[in-house]
């Protein structure tokens, strides 16, 4: 059904019927539940912390023991957070946090395989592109530089690729 058709149909319903539909939708879908809660009482900071915790748990298990991250799950978390339509700063923060977790893991525990670095490079590229397109480079420039410097000891040309991505969008 198109949005226009849905809008026309909803406009024929009473307020009580629309409220009933919203309550049923709230119960039927976790995603709808999260979106409605955020829409009605937006708290980007609390939601951001919740998503950061979920991403961190993909990289570190109990007692901060490292584990092989599920990049697929991390990408799903980023997508779900974006659907809430939070402030672009919160999205940028979460996107960088995701890459920072991977950088922290490899800086602390040594080199990983090439697909690990490729996944991080691809996600860093998405983050920097998002940051640039939202005019936030100056807000996140130092953070990105610190993150890249933290992995200069890593292999597979990883830090070089991150620098290349950074300089492709950097304003300085």
C-alpha cells in the first residue's frame, strides 16, 4: 500500500480507531515499539548509549575478553539507530564508535585477518562520508585522527587506508 493510500484510509478512521491501530502496532513489532517510544519521548543520549553498549558487546565478551565481532550485527544496529531519526551528531558518534571498537581490539590484541580490516575500512568510509555530508568534519576531525594514530602499528596497510579515507573528506 502506498503512503497516499494509507493516509487516505487513516483519515477516514476515528481518533479512537487510529489510537487502537497504533497500540496494536506497538505490540506487534519491536522496531515499531522502539520508533514510537523514541518519537514520543526522544532521548538521543540514552538511545545512543544503548546502541553503543550493543556494539561493544559484539567486540568484547565477559570481563572485556575480546571476541570475533559480527560486523553484520553491528551494521544492523547502525541501521536500526538511523531509523529512529536521531540528531546527525548521534549517528556520527555511533558510526565512529563502531570503528573505534575494532581499532581498539586490534591495537590491544594484535593483528587480525584482512577481512576484519576491510570491514572496518568500509565502515570508516561510510562514517566519514556521513560526517562530511552533514558538515561535521570539524567536530570529529581530532577524534578520527586519534583513532587512526592508535592503529599505526597494525598490518595490511590498515592505517594507510584509514588516512586515505580521512584525507579524501577532511577540510584541513
